[in-house]
C-alpha cells in the first residue's frame, strides 16, 4: 500500500502520536469509535485506509477537531490572515488509501460554513455510507464525474452539476471514472 503523508508525517503516525500523548490505549480508542483494535492498529501503521467518517470519529474521540490533521506549508501574510487563502497556503489532508485529497479553502473555521476542495483519484471514495449528524453538506462538481449514494439510491453527476446531503441522511460519494474528479464542498457548520 502507498504510504500517504501530509508534510511527510502520515495520518496513521499522527493518530498514533496523538493517541499516545492523550494516554489512550488502542483498545480504548477502538471501543470509542466502535472499530476493531486490529483495524485501528493497521490505520496507525498505514496498512489500512482511514475513511473520512472514521477520521472524524477518531478526532472526536481524541478531543481534537479534524483540522488537527490538516497541514499547511506557508504562513499567510498578517494582513491576509482570516481573509484570503492563497493556493500555496492551503491546508491539506490526504485520506490514506481512499484516493481522496481535501484542501481547506476557508481562511477561518469560525464562520457559519466552510469551503473544501476535494480531489478524488480514479476509484477514490469517501468510505462507508454515513450521515452528517449536526449539519449539511453541498457540493459542486468542478471537473470529472462523481457518483453519489443518497436515500439508498445511486446517482452520477458531472462537471457543472451540484448536490446536497441533508442532515442525518446516509450518503457516500466516489469517483467512478478513470480520470480525476474535483469537487467544491460547502459544509455547515464547519466540521474541520
């Protein structure tokens, strides 16, 4: 399996380091997120993929927001902080083994919503069907095709199409093609 890293530190290593810093055992964390110890151990060693819903659960169980796992290389000029996010200053999160890269476009996470640019490699997906418990997600397909599972039905949408996942409705998204798909996500309230 490819070792996916953010700033040369894999998500698995970040999870392990944070878990240990919090004094939480693998068994405790696995119980908190309702996953097996074996799965969690494989995630920490970058053997198994960590899905977006699972990473959200892990972050919550360890007392951080998911943005803790985002990394950015540059610091915005003082007069642009909180207002502008330059292309080279985006905070990035690559979900190991899923084929999904997310870049945070919102300059802050204190507003009513956040904007995320998602890139799905061919076959990349958001993981298991899940529901947003306390918010809504909407998206706009910038390029490529995106398959959606909403209300138990599958849809395929293309560049220029938009969609919305209502609160508490199970859903999933994936790239069914051999080309990259780019999606602009709007999420309210901010969850990263």
